């Protein structure tokens, strides 16, 4: 609490008694609250003014603001971000995973049925053998097995 240097305790008491008589006991708490609020606002304003006067360099550091601006628009950072996103092997990996080199071989082997080829070869050999036998024996002969 701040005590004025030019008022004594007795003088303050007389002023308070006059205030109670003039304003009445019901209004004194409202007046005290209003004075308390005014004193708090005055202290806060005084602290703000002190802070602005004593610390102007901290708040408006031009060099710091300029560095932040330059770092925000730094083209090398943008290039680094672009290069990090760019992966030249990604397309190749994607192509290789999509392209199954064994798929063509599997398809080729599925188209080729070795048993069908063997059966076709055997049938050709049988018919060739029968033709040769008929030529050798003639048309009336029979072959016993």
C-alpha cells in the first residue's frame, strides 16, 4: 500500500470519516472497488510504458525480423524440399513391380502343352509307320503284333 508522504494517520482518518458521512456506509465498498480497479489499471499502464521505454530493442529487432523473412523465402530450402520429394528410382521401382518378368515365361509355358506335342508326334510316327508297312507288305497284308 502506498502512503502519501504529506498526510499523517490522523488526517487520513478524518478524510475517511468525512467520506462515510458524505457518501454513506452503503456506497463506501463500491467506491473502494472502483478505486482498486483504477489503481490496478494505472499500475498495468505504468508497467507497459516502462516495458516499452526500457526494452524497445527486444521487440523491434529489425535484423532479427529481416533474417526471419529471408529464411522464410530462402530458395535453397524450397529446392531441398523438392529434391527430397523427387526420387528418380521410384518410377523404376514402380515399373519393375508392375512388370513381372516371369509372367511372359509362364504364359509361354502354359501355351505349350508337352503332352499334346508328344501325342501328336506319336500319332505322326504311327501313321508314318503304317504307311511304310503298307508299302512294304502291300495293301492286302496284315501286321500281327
